[in-house]
C-alpha cells in the first residue's frame, strides 16, 4: 500500500493525494490550483493521474482548493462516488456552481483579449460548466462524524471534526492489504482551538501515519482576544480618517468569522454604528449553509445566538446580491465596512471595491487571510507601489493592514500540539504549505521527536 502526493505539495493550493491499496485507488481531495493564470489552467485541466482508475473520492471540506476540480475529475472519466460530511456537501454545492461561473467569466475575458490579437485564434473553453458542477454534486454521499464506513474493499474511513470551516473533517483510514493493516490520518485543513462559531478540532485515535497541512507551519497567530481588539482599533482609526474599511475575505469561513466578531463588538456597545456591507452572493449562500447547520456550532456561539437572536444578520449588516447593489456601495458617502470576495483578490467583486479604495489615503484595506504567491493580495501586503486592476494601474495610497489571527488554519504551535497528542504515530507527511513553511514545520516536528517528511510533487511513499 502506498500514497502518491499529487497536489498541494510544497505549495498551498490544488490539494489531491491518491491512496493505493491492493487494486483499489482512493482520491483524497480534488482541489483547484491557484496562481499564475497560464500555469493554473494547465495544471487544473491535466490531472496528474488516470481518473478512470480512481475507485472512490473523499472530500475533507468544501474550500475550492480542495473541492474545485471535482467537475473536471468527472469530465475526465471518473465514475465513482464522493464521500463528505452533510455540511460539506451543502457548502460544496454552492461553491462548485460559483466556481463554474468564474470559469465561464474567466474564459470570456481571455477570449476577448485573444480576439484583439488574433481573430482566428482558437477560443479558450472554461475548465468546466455549471452542468458539470451540478453533475459532480449528484455523486456525493454524506457521512456523519465518528461513523466508521467501508468506502471500497479493504478501506474503512471515519471523520472527526477538523474545526476549520463548516463540515470540515480530519479523515482516518484503516487500510487492509492481505495480512497487513495500517491506519492513516489526513488533516485536510486543520482548524484552531478556541476559535469562534465551530467546535474545536477533535482528537484522533491511535494511528500509524498522518498527512498534515502546513499553511502556517512557520508562523504563529495572535490570540483571539487580541485579534478582536485589533479589529476594533483598525475600524476606529479608519473611521476617524473618514475612510472606508475594505476587507477581502473568503466567502466560506472567513466572512462568517468576521461577522461574528463584529456582532460581538456591536453587542458590547463598542463598535461605531456604521453600515457593514457583505458584497458576495457566494458569501450569502454560504452563510445560509452556516445557519442551516447549528449542530456544528460551539457552545459560545449557541449562547450568543440565544442572547442576541442572531449572529450573521445583526442590525448593521446589509447583504448585497445584485450587481447594481454592489455598484451602489461605491456611491455610499461616509465611513463603512465592505467585506467582499475573493479572499486573495484574484477575481470577484472585491476588485471593484479595491479599484476605488487603493488610491484613497483615508481608506484601509484589511488582509485577514493567507495570500498565495503571485496573487493581488500578496502584492498589496508587499505594498507594490502600483496595483494593476482590470488592466489599469493605481497608485497604492490606502493603508494596508494584515491580521493573521482571523485565519481558520491552525498555526505552527497549534498544529504541533494537535499532532503530539496522537498516540502511536510513526511518521508525518507535511503537505499544503509553501516550501519554506513545510520544511520549517518538518524541522519543528523533528525537534519534538516526531519523524516527518516533506514529499516532492508526484512522489510515491510506501506505508
């Protein structure tokens, strides 16, 4: 039995790994790679394995860098089922349709540019269509947390709450080949203890091997209370300058956490009473999924909802769905908060808000999530003097603040603590992090006496 590490290896996006047990192949995740446009299109279209030979697929959570290439998997000949938790399935249905829409718009944009250069150029096709996304959602089978299930002959799986986003799971596999039995865990993306809304990550039973993410494998987050106070500080400073606060946020997880913290500050009487716009149809649909799954909430969130009646729809929040409503936000006079996708500023409505705020010294852009290499979000953090949006350069005059504490990913110490408490662990495979973060986390684990290895792309490892 062996694992092939096919995606999000020495990089962050495009998660996918293949388990080989006897004549069975199980795919863990099928995410979209995000980065330079030409490279991303090639890597996403050309799967690094034969889709027709995969017997089953498991999805740890719905984020697009873990789920977004499922429609292309099916287009490539995959015939099997996809197992995930009930909440993950609800979120994935929303995210995959949105991803198909983005693929369509991306292809239309590229084709317009192509036609200007060469009217006879072969048109670029979207990676997949909304019909393909809908077909992918018909393949889902739901599984509750802590239920042991055989997904293919010789492989049983169990899900444990990962505490990352709604429905996220750390998956554990019992692999049997002949007389040999091995247990393997996979974190997907690991959440943080004492983080709002969701339960803390559940501890794992005895396992032999673990595949772990390492997004923040070389960094630490600030404490939750400090994070909330800093958010209030950024809001207050921006409004004193009579500016607006623009927050690029991932529609699933990050947006809901931000609203939760703003609701807390509002109910504590310390948040200035200014409009908060959540400008993302995807975030609206995702927030509905959060409302529909209160069984995933931690006790603190249940108590807040009981006392206030609402977390996601408190008095100051306006959710905007249409393009006209989105445009009207930029006509609003006076201080406000705008939360919009995408989180890495690589597309979506956030670009229109950035176009207005980047040149304004009184405005603040608050970065609250991981920004991959070659993304607009990374260029903002690096304060590149000129920011290109829709082909036009804008001088970066706005304040740019960064707060990693809102991340739904565990940091180095949180991941290490989680791993240290796993009994019987023989070795850890470190994936889903930029190379320096993965190598740094490998060294940190080894200093704790835990054997660790950072695979190379497409590497096979025998168990």
